[in-house]
């Protein structure tokens, strides 16, 4: 990320918008954010709220032939809307003037709290790769924001901010999938959420895919989001051929598929191939199948600044400088029946 410079305060011509960098700053650690941004970009809105539509799944069990010269068969589907909300992400760093200037000061590797008085300091100009501490810290801050967005994408519980003292919070996948009409698969030993959690298995993934198919999910670009331990359990089962009565006609194909700029593994199933992505931020004992074709980041456009921008923070008479990154965003996941959750995963 380029160094952030400009007058104090930053004026409109100095504004940096980092939406694109947010998507690509750490794709291996924030694959949902990176892939959704790469596939669908971002939606810009002028409201802190947005809505997505859900509808019933039409099933056909019989057909009444049309009569010559007669009336048509009238059909219709129930539709409803669900409200989403944009969450505020407002993060900052502050650095003393000395820290910004002293790029040639090398701090000794001494964990003592009193190291400066116990060992000679070094001043080796030109040996420090970080010559602009503020710009470096801002790049790290952007990575932190991306990880917080990824965490909320799975774990946000939804709050519209109407309750006193409560801040707006986006609805994450855990809450989204459990809306009426959502899909889930119980993977515990009792199959109802009361038994012992089990390792993620090929059958758990395919059973959830069947449930999604029955619910009318298009499954255009489905990706399984799982933890590193869950991925290893699934990989070991597939490689050993212990699933599907020992069949080896399926497997995990390493990094052979690119979704929105993110390289992911692929799992072969009876319902077609499904991408696999690691996540550090899944709710405990759960895994998700997310159709990334329908996941869209939503941003509020701040007039004169944009969707994600940097601003100076006044430090009064303190000998330091501070900058903050500000944005309001959420995720439009589309109809809840397009995704699924596996519960009871060890």
C-alpha cells in the first residue's frame, strides 16, 4: 500500500479509497471477502439498510394440460424481503513523531522492559526496510480490518441499531442460514444436534448439497468453508477411500480452481465439483457451503470521501500523529436457501 500523504486535514483530492485493496490484502486468510469481491465487486448504496429477496421453491408433481381456446393455468410464487444492515468499521493507528522519524533506530532483541537503559542502542541508517512507519502500520491496519470483516461475515448476529446503546451489526452466515427456509445438516452421532460431534466427512458435505438442491439452490459456484482440522479430516477420508463403501471415484483436487482470484481446492461429489476454502473464523463445530455467485459486499458511499477512506485524527498538542480508516459495509448473501450449514462438526 502506498504511503498516505497530504495536508492536515486530508482534503478530497488526497482521499485514498481502499475497497479494492480490502479484497486483495490477505486473500488466503479472508477467502470469502476476497472471492466475493473478486467475483461480484461491491454494491454502493446511500442507505444504512438494504434488502434481499427470498421466494418459495416451485415443485411440480403433476401437470394439467392447457385446453384449446381455454383459460391459462395461473401460477404465482410467494416472495418476501429480509433486511440487511451496514456495520461501521472505524479503526485507527497513532504514532509518535519520534517513531515516524527514527527509521534508522534498531531496537535490540531484548525482552526486558528496561532494555533501553540496559544495553547500547544501535543507529544504522539504511538498514531498516520500513522507512515510513505510518504507511507500514496503515497497511497492517487494512489487513486487520479485512480479518474483522471476514469474522463478521460468518459470526455477525445482526442488529439494526434501533435499540438504545446498540451498534449496527451485519448478519453473518451463521444467522443468515438459520433464517426460515435455510438449509442445514446435522452431523452429530444422533443426527439431531443432541449427540457427539463428528469429524467432517464426505457424506456430510454431499447430504447438505442434496438438501440445498431440494430447496432449489442454483449451486452456481458453491464453496465449502471449513477449518484446517476439518479439511485434514475430510482429506484423509477421501484419500483413503473409506467413504462411499471404499469407492475411490472421487477426491480432492489441489488448487486447481480459481474463484474470484482465490485459488481453492476442489472436492468431487455426485452433485458436481465443489470448491474448498480454509477459514480461521468459522463458528465452533460448524462448516458452510456458500454459493459465492450470490454473495455481494455492500458499501455506504460517504459524499466527498467514498466507500472506504483514510482520515487524519486531531492529536491536539500531543507530539504524535494518527490516522483512521472508516467504512460502513455488510454482505448481501441473497436467498438463505442458496447456502447451507453443517452442524455438529468436531
